[in-house]
């Protein structure tokens, strides 16, 4: 349940929504007990041939009222609880996007695009399930399962309840077992999906280079191989799902068989009535979901907790390029002077032993134009990246108007520079 503590900030913000939603869910569980009880009373009167038209319409009306109540209650709790989960999904995605927008180039070098996409989609969805299906399974397993078991004992028979429900705990055990297997398979599926995202992004962004150097066929083969591997991994998920579903149906069917056989014996012994047996069989359907829910709950919580930890790991990272040395009173529009480069050395963070730039010193006067020439990898683009403050880890300084550019607020500095990158990206403006 540690994931609910981690999400405490969200549940505090939407406390009223979840309290009211859980209350509606509990009332739904109680309303589910009404139709089986009414069916049992009708069956008893039919068996004794004592039912009248008035009784028939009364019981039918009560069932319709119960059905209408269930419709309204389910509409309310789904809107509140699942609606709350959707709000959590929206807030997490907004947090991630805002965080990505603040991060510098080093962050995106350490975290590949495909991984970030997987975190913003699959991981967020897994956390959303905790706030939606997770709440549902916890409350339903306790209220619906508990209330139905009590109704079986009070309105039918304790012995029949204990014997008929013997296979039910196996549902929870198998749901837990297969849930663990599904979790491992799902985790591998997520990793494969992330890897495929990275490959797709690389192939699409570098398609011109691939065609120019005649590598399109090799890249296509590599992509197809990765797709086949992803499909193979996803088949493991489907395998465990296909093994569990029939097993669940078998155990449920066994419960009905035990209930009908032993219940018939009790009816013959006049320990219970036919109507009570009818009610009991109807109550069994109310017990199926809580047993499944107990097993599914562990899987939802484990997957959600792991996904939230991955999201938190991204959110706690701080940008290396900040305004900590900036002078908020400094206005770049007031600086009309030379642009000075004094770079003693610079190496990229992932290759600190290899200096890309060394002893670069020059001054540009207002109105002057400078052309940078050199072989590929000489550091031409890197020099511009330092001016854009994509990296600050260089020995030396860059000054504009006599002021170190690190003293100029980053937003003002970037707004004052026009830059056309080598690799362009077109944004669709809505």
C-alpha cells in the first residue's frame, strides 16, 4: 500500500471526490444484495404456489428499483473515482511535460526519447490504474465480498456458504500467482516497447542519412527484427492471460456445482428452501469479482509503484543550466557592445577526457560577421551551443557587453538570439 502514501498529495487535493465516490461504491455493494434476495422470495412463493399478481408486480418493481439504483450509483462512483484517476493522469503528464521543458541537453542525452515517451504514456497509465481500479478493487473486495458472505450466512446457511466457497480463495491465489507472472512479462514488454520507440525515432529522424549511404535495407531489417522480438515478448503476456482466464472459469463453475449439489441435499433435508438456494446461487456471482480483485490488487499496486518510482526518478532531476548566477536587474537590451569568446577548454559531459574546444579566443564587434569553417567534429556547432548555454561546463567565459552571459537571465539571452540548427524540426501550430 506504499503507493497510496506516495500519492497522498493527490488524494488530499481530491479528498471530497474520493470520499463521496467510495461511499457510492459501498452503497452499490449493498444494492447488489437486493435482487438475489427478492428472487429467492419469489422462488419460494412460486414453489408453494402462493404467488399473486400483486406479489409478482411488487417483487418486479423492487428489482427494477434496485436496478435503477445500481445504474445511478455506478454512474456516480465511476464518474468520481475513474474521473479522479483521469485527473491524476492529466496532472502527471503535465508535470512531466513541464519538467522536460525545463531540462537541459544533458538530461536528454542521459534519457533517450523512447524511454521518456514510455514514461509519459505507459508508466503514467499504470499509476492512473492505482487511483482508479486500485481503489475499486480495495473497496469492492472488502464491501461486496464481505456483505455478500454475511448475506449468505444470515439469509441462507452457514454450512452451504463454507463448503460452496471453498474454491473461491483459490481464485485469489491463482490471480496473485499469474499476476506476478504477468507483471514480469509486462515489464519486459514495456522495455521492448521503449526500445522500439527509440529505434523508430532514430530511423525516422535519420532517414535522409540512411538513404544517402544506402543503409535503408539494413535498417529495415534491423527494425523488423526488433518488431519480431517485441511481438515475441508480448506473446508471453498473452500466454499467461490465456492460461489464467480458463482456470478462473473452471473454479467459478466448480463453485456453482458444489452449491447446487450440496444445496439440493439441504433442500431435500428441509434445512433450506428452494428460494434460499436460488438466492445463494445468485449471491455466488457477487463473490466472483472480489476474489479476482484481491489477486489483481497486488499486481496493480506493484506495477503502479514501480511506474511511479520511475516517474519520480525523472522529476527529481535538476537542470544543470540555471539562473543561479544571473542578475535579475540586468537587461540584455541595454548591452550593446562586443561579444567575447574566451574558451580555454571544453569537453562533453559523456566524454570528459576528450576536449572538443581548446584555446578559442576572439572578439566580435557590433555589426561584424564571422564564418566558422572546419572539418566535421571540429567544434563549430559546439561553439554556438556554448553561446546558447546548452552547456556551462567549460573553462573560460563568454561575455556580451562586458558581462558574462551566465549573469544574463537565460530566458532573455535566448530570446535575443536567432538560431537555425543543422537538424530542423517543424512544429504543427494548431
